[in-house]
């Protein structure tokens, strides 16, 4: 029943928070199942032991949402530029080519190397550099 409610909330809410008050730590199996349900539905689970603790979480969430600045495309573009130019051998021009021809960096990484080599400034050497960087841990 909770899973269905969380799924229906996902359609209209960006962030879903589940606040659960427990009285003892003996309920760990139930909490584990609740956590799995929340994760599968993209919800955040907060476990509290008192109403006061719950109030603190609610206040903190409210304040963070109230002061949150929406991300603008310039911020996202600068993040992408920083990430891609962090790969040795790739430049800001390559960032412009990638951003103007692909819907996402993941789309770029999934595209066949022969197709990528048709884009100006992106040759096999740069494709290998990106593929190598994408496989390395952060």
C-alpha cells in the first residue's frame, strides 16, 4: 500500500520524504523493508525516535527547500565544461560540440565511435580518452 502511494506521489512531487518514528530498535526487519520500498520509489527515509527529532528534520527540510536556488542552464553548462575539460586532451570547443549534438553526456558515451568521429574536432584519439575516463572510478 505504501509503495503505491509513493509511486502516485512521484508523479506530482519532485522530492518525497518519508518520516518514520520508531520506539525501539527491535523493529529492524520492518525498517529494512521500509527502506527498500523508499529506495525503489525514489523517496528519502528519515528514522526518528521522538516527535522533537521529527520536528527538527521537518524544519531543516523546509528551510533548505525555501532557500534553494533553481539551477539554470549556465550552471549546468559550466559543470559539464568542468567535467569534460577535466579529461586531458578535451577542450571547451569539444564541450560545445558535445552539448549541441547530444541530449546528454551519457548519450554521447553510448554513441558508436564511428558515428562520433564524424563530428568536427572529435577524432578517434578523443573518443578513446573519453571512453577511458568513463570507465575509471571517480
